[in-house]
């Protein structure tokens, strides 16, 4: 009798899967979250009308939004086989399973990340309610999910939906009285925001002097900080009695003036509900004792617990935390911007910011909005214009949602800069092809003379390992045909072929694949120097820089037979690039399986290192390695936060092989790192992984792969006598150079490689 009950209980459990979670509409998960003057509130979308002037919401702007959810399963290797969506105009109808707007019926597909709405026309400024259930390959039918509501925008123009900015009240971690009667207030970390004080006064015409800034000198607020490190002071008039005051931040002409930069791009201004903000960690209050001190920090909504990384290397852990926090702190404008000095988006900043944001939070809308913004606000560097193509493909690869590609494909073709092509197959900005028509096609608003190659930034300076002069191009010699520019051109063409495939355009796919291969061939024929085993800076340059080699290696242009010599040349140059260039340097090293060198750079404590940013006293990644390399740098630049994506993507090796993480690659390259563990958010759910590593002897990897996904797991091929087991069962694996490759379905798995000859 007991056995029959146990069998019946197990049968019931297997036939009913867990209901879907993390429902999204056009990639927005918290569509029912309403903000009141920037603060999360208890209001529901249906109550917005009562306080509409003070409310902010993530409004859905597409007449045919895409829906997504996270699938769950009680058994390993679970794949969705079908779904059913119900969408109704009232919660009561949805509760009764009456879908007056759309009942998809049981739809056979494994798509759980980008299901397009196919119901009755949605109306503007209207609240809708939906839920979803799934079936899986084990025959299990889930219950319906919890209902989720969303509100449509007044105009359904198809633009990317995004959250409003959020205000979070943060309190000091330390308040220290000084000998002269001042209070030194430390909030622990730098952030963009305003200051709110509650204090008492007993006299008329009383005032309070408040100083705010990012750094200290000799234990006091630095009133003359270097570069664009911020400092400001305000005199606050007080009224008799106890009152709460907000320090109103003055606009700075450097980041609020229209078209004040050579790209003629307007800065991103703060909305009225947040007011102007200032980056500061410290404040000094002169001759006052506030009862309450609050920093009203402004940021894009951010889930601090969505990701986690920890390793056996304490420097690496601190670098990760610095870079993860930098993503949140620099989101204050609601668009990826370059930092506080200009507050305009640049493609180079945005690409690194995008990759980092995906790695630390399950959030895709800020990156998508910025990518689409930049399509019509191109900046002056040649290479950066082409990075719009890289951003667009990365958006699709991580989300599986084609909406942005469909809207942007024609602009992306122009952004490849094929109009600059010469007879030798390479592109150039110095042969008379930068025409008004070309600049108009890429939506560049500056003058033609300002559209030029950049390579790295700042450009001026001399060469040298661990150099002490400004300039980050490693002595790059600019010629008519620039290796770095053409490496980006080759990569843009390659990705346009993939984009054409995603959009079911075989003619374009074949065309761009041929074009990419031709450029790759020409780079290797015209720009490689067989005498040195490295790439020249350009045709006729006679000089090889770090940049001319790391970009071709990062983009897969270097043939396998040349990888070793190119990597060896890169070793000889050290970290002779900026914090922006370091993204591609590390990508190149990991592509070459040069994990030892990559780990050395990630954990370096030299002056040109991420750890040095911490040592300087900053809590947000810097614009440059140190002030000496860029005297006007700021202390809040997300392009300096590359380890936030390099650690998950490269060291831990977790990347989407197919759009929307339908298939995942897990390819750790730990080098000498003994242990690491990570939780990486993805559009299909969390990916958890850890490894224990005894180089040459033993490697163990544990992975938890989300349902409705599969994985390709790469493990170190320790020796000819290596023994591989998967979940305790011996396995051969596919040999690929230094790696053994095995396939895995969803669920928890244990992979072990042992060198049996060492026993």
C-alpha cells in the first residue's frame, strides 16, 4: 500500500511542472512596478491615473510586444514543448481564464524568450493582464503562472520600453566631527545623487555651508581635486525650527550644454522628477549637526542579488565588486553615458557597458535603448560607429528577441562603413570617401573633418611597458589603411551576415559572409609582417603596436598558425592600452587560450591595473588607469569596468552559443586560479557554476543549467592519461586542442577530469 502511494505521489509530481516565473513584456520584468517621484510605490498600474503627474512606469510602447518567461522542470534535461498564453483586459477575466484579448491556445514551440503578441489590437494608455503555462518533453504540464499586468504608452510607436530612473535613500557609513567643528560624512561609495538634510535652527537668516565631493586629501574633502573628479559647495539658507532641506544641484555647463562636443551630440539631461545630480561620496557640513543625512541616489533599477562571483583570489574578488557596482552607479542617466564630464553616449563606452550589465543583472532594456539611441547620434571615431553593429548583435544573442534588429537593420548596414571601401578591399577615412552622403547615412551630425580613426584614447603619447606618459595607442602609426579600423570593419561584416540569417534574408547573409571573408583575407595578406610574426599598424607603417595585433586576434581574424607569434608579441607590449582597449586585449588573450597572461592582468596590482583604481580611492571604475594617463579623467566611467564581463564570459567561460541562451557554452580558462564560483543571470534563468582546479592533476566543475536550455561544456584536457567523468559516469568527450567537450542538458551536473598518471 505504501509503495503504491509513493509511486502515485511521484507520478503526480512529474506530471505537473512548476509554473513559469520572471514573466517579461518587451524584456521588462517588473511591468507592474509604479514609481512615485522616482521612488518605488505601492501603486498598481490601474491606480496610476489618480496620481499620473507624479508617477513613472515602464510603459509598453509596441502594438505587438514580445513575451518571455523562465521555464522550470522537476527532471533533468527539461525542454519546453508548448505554451499557452492568456491575455485579458481585466484581472477578473484572467482569473476566470477568459482571455478577451488573446488566447494563444496550446502552441507547440520551445520559444520561451520572445513570443510575439498575436491578439486583438492593444489600445494606448491601457492596463492589460496576462499569464502563461507550459508543457515539457517529459509530459509535464505546469500550472498557470502568477498573473502579470502591464500598461501601454499613450503612443504605441514601437520604441524600446524601459524603466524610469529610481531614487534610493542611502545613509552614511561614518560621520566624523573635525577639530574645526565640521562634520565629515562618508557614504561608503561614490554615487550620483542629491543631499537631503534634516536639522534645526533657532535664529533668523541662519545658513549652513555644505561641501560635496568624490575624494579626500589629508583626511578632509579635497577642494581642488585633479581632472574631472567632482567637488562642489552650497550655502543653504535655514528657517527657524526643524525642517528637511534638499541641496539643489547646479547644472554643469560641461554636461548640459547642447552640442558642446565635436560629434554635435546633445547630452542626456536628467528628468524633472530626479532633478540634477552630482557624483559624490563625501560631504562636509560646516557648523551644523543634522538629525538626518540622506543621499538621494539616482540609478536605473538594479537587482544587487541577481549575480554573484567569488574566487580564491582576493584581488580578483575586489576587482569584480568594483566593476559590478560601477554598472549600477553609472546608470544614473537612464542611457549609457561616458561619465559625468560630457554625459553623452559613446559607442565604445556602451558596448563594454552592455556586456557588463548583462553579466551582473537580468536587465536588457537599458542596453537596447542606448544602442538604438546611438544609431541616430553617432560619435566621431570611425571604429566606434561600427561598434553599433556589435551592440545590436550582442543584444540579440543575449535576449533572443529580434525586435531591435528588425527595426535597425538598414541603419546597421550603413554603420559597417562599406562606403569607405577601396580597391584593395580595405576601408579608409583618408582617401576622399568621407562624403556628406556617407555621414548622413550613419546619422553623424559633426563636420566631415572630425570623423576619423581613434585606435585608442587618448591618442598622444609614447610607447613602453608600464609607461608613465599620457597617450594609449602604443606608438600607433596612422596610415591611409589602418589595421584596427579594418579589423572592426571585418567583424561588422561578419555580424551582418549573422543578422541577415536571423532575419531570414539568405541573399544578404551570403553577401556579407563573402565580404567579411574578403576583408579578412586582405588584412592577412597586406598587413601581416612575417619577419616579426605580428601585424603592422597599417600599409606602409613599418611599425607594429599592441592594438594592431590584439584587435585582429579578438575578432578571429588571425589564422591558427599565427596565433602563437601574435600572442607572444602582445606579451612584449604589456598593458600598453587604455581601460577601453583592455576589453579587447583580454578578449584576444582568451581567444588565444593564453589564460595565464589574462589572469595576470586581471589580478595585477601594478599602476596600470583595475586594482589601482581601488588603490586610488575610487569606488567606481575610472576613465583611465590613473590621472597621469589622462589628466582630465573622471572617476565614474563604465568603460573601465570590463572585468564585470570578462570574468563571467572569459575566465568562467559562460556565453550564449545560440540567441537567447538556447544553447550555452561553458568554457572556463582558470589558469592557476584554484577555485571560483558564479551565479550568472540569463534570459532563461540563472546559470550557476563553480570549479576546483589543481593544474595538471585534477579539475572539477559543477554546473546548474536552466530548464529549456542545453550546454556545451569545455573542460581542460589534462593529459593523454586523463579520465573524464560526467555525473560519475566515465565519458570520452570530443577533443579540441587543450579541451574536452561534452554536451549537457538542463539541471545539475558534475564534471571531473583527473590525470591518472599522477596517481
